[in-house]
C-alpha cells in the first residue's frame, strides 16, 4: 500500500528540487551546467533522521502516511546519491561507462541483493547453514547460531562493499 505512493513522492521529491534549483540559478545568471545543476542536486536529499524524529514524536510513525514519508525519504536519498554520483562523474571528459553503465549495473546489483535478502538468504541460512553448525558442550555467553549469523553478515558486507567499490 505504501510502496507505490512513497516511490512517486520520492521521485517528485528528487526531481522538483533539482529542476527548481537549476531554474533559479539560471535566472540569477549562472550557467546551467555545472553550477545550476550542482545546486539542484544539492537541494535534492532529504533528512531521514529529522523525519523519523518528528514523526516519532508526533506518534504517527506507525500510520500509513508516516511510513510513506519515511519510505519516500529513504528512496529520495538513494536517488540523490545516484544524482551526486552522476554529477561527480561528469567533471572532466565524458566517460559513458563511468557515468551511465556502472551506475546502472550498481542499481541492478542493488535490486539483486534485495531479492537475495528476501528470497534466498533466509532460506539458505535457516535450512542449510544453521542446522549444520556443531553443537557446543557447556554454557556459553553467545549461542553459536548468533556467532554464525554475525559472521555471515560480515562476509556479506565485505562481499557487497567490494562489488560496489569496483562498480565505482
């Protein structure tokens, strides 16, 4: 219910500041690129922390519109990071691979990672990895399952961050 509305809000929340900031800078006499576009990109991100705090204090975070605002803020920030990446890669000579192809591959990789996080990893961990762990004898402060889950999270973090590093 919240997803499509939040995505629409996020896209508008990214595009409108980009367009209006760029137009205002052009009206003030600055060139469209790179000055005006840079100002528009700088105006695009939202503050998720402030939104969370205000909605939490108002007690509306658990309502649909509160969830839509927070979801839109997160998506808006991701879109703004993509815009920052594109803007920074446009300095100097234009490189289509660095500017277009690698960010698209990064977005595809992020989508694949999300699908794996929902569909593959829970089943693989609960049905294949955790049942094969050796049982400990005696008392231990931290269960071996928790240690295994922590190790899996660290390994995935290192693997995913290495892949995104090479994608630029």
